């Protein structure tokens, strides 16, 4: 099985590519109504996932913890649902998806913060 940093970075590239295609489509259509959802896709899907990948690569002990796997699934599901949830919110369709996605994203960051603070010796020795 591939390592946790591989999965985080692999997903980051897919979210980044999707965000670029989305941005180009908005530019071509000259309709930027969904720009906030596009920006959140890039931030949560590309930037955050890439940062997680590099952290786990730098601190392998953190990547080998059960909490890191929980973090992966929370981050992935949060990033995957946040963009579409925000689209629905921006189009006044529903706020339920964005609320669930927001909760997943916050829980993901809380778990990541706990992992970073409990594995801080991994970075001080680097």
C-alpha cells in the first residue's frame, strides 16, 4: 500500500487540476458566480492536502499513527464536499451540505493540530 504522504499529495494534484479547469471554465464563460467555491476547492483540496503530505513526509512517526488515517479521511471527505456544498449554498439550493463539509474540515484541522503538537519532536530534530 502507498504511504500516507503519497495519498495526500496525489489527491492534492487532482484537486489542483480540477480547480484549474474550473477556473478556466469560469474565465471562458465570464461567469464568476462560483468563484468562492473554486477558491475553497483550491485552498482545501490543493494547498491544505499538499501541506499535509509534506508534513507527514517530514515526520514519518506522525504518518504511522491511527490518528493520521482518521485525519486523512476527514480532510479528504471535507475537501471533496466543501466545493459542491458551497456551490449549492451560492445558488440558494441548500445549506446542509456546506454545514456538514464545514464540520468535516474543522474536525480535520483539529485532528491535524493534535497530531502536530503531539509529534513536535519530529520537527525539532529535522
